[in-house]
């Protein structure tokens, strides 16, 4: 997993609320266990119709391919649990999603894969949606260490994240990697504590 420390990136706005994981990555694309190429199928039913590209879809606009931040509507990622959803978003190029709330399972899957979900207040969210739609060159800066989101006008807001996920993202490790880094401490503990179960 790649480290996430500070990101300055352009935005794409999708104000639709309650976007579920089947919209993010339709079930017919879940057969693969590879992350490569899933970005092509992200929001497939929004982007294509009978194989033809929908020219009015925001994700098919030239500026979308340069965006690293998705500003999404409330309750983003609801519906069924599928890890392919953050895989597809990241393969498309997104490194962070900003919304007023996320479905818990999606949020956890995103964090485990290095995609940062950023929760902001309604006023900040409305401002970001407007900026992203009006100025495709507008950029925001996300500082994970400080847990701040800085808007183009210089205003900064804080966002929440649990300490464990923050540590993993900053260090670029998953849950297994975190445990492996504790190997010395685990061995030291085992050496000072007798086995509770006899192997004899």
C-alpha cells in the first residue's frame, strides 16, 4: 500500500446522494481478483450505454482523468460490501473521497486499501461541489498528519480519522504489515510470559 501524507489535487464533483457500491463497480465486474484495469469499469453504467461512451458523464470529461479527489454526495458507498469499489476508484486515479458521510463498510474497505475518506461539514461540502463544477483547475490540499483539508481560498477544516488507520496510511502498510512491524515486541512478550497451553 502506498503512503498517504499530503495530497494536492484537482477535483471531480458528483453530488448524487446514496451512491451504492453497485453503481461504483457493477457486480458483473467482480469476478476478477486483480485491481489492474478496474478503473475502466468504475461507474460503468454511468459512463457507457451499449458500449458507447456517454459524453455527458462527468467521468468521461477530459479533466476527470487528471483529478485525484472525488467530491461525492452524502452516504457515499452504501449497499453491499465489495472491496472492488475502492480498487476501482483508485485505479481510475482517485486518492481521496470527500463527502459529508460514508457507509461504514465502504469507509473501512477504503482505508484498508489506501483510499482516504474525508468527512466535512455541509457548508464546506457545498463550497467544494461548487468549486469543482465551476473551476476544473481548482485544487485542494489534504494533510493527513494534521488531519486538515485546505480549500483554494486558504481556509482549512479538520477531518476525523481513527489513529490506527492514520498510522497505516502514513506508513503505507496494511493490517498485516502493522502486525509484522510489531514482531520484536511480540517476541519479547512471549519470552516473558509462560505458555498458557501445554504442548506436551
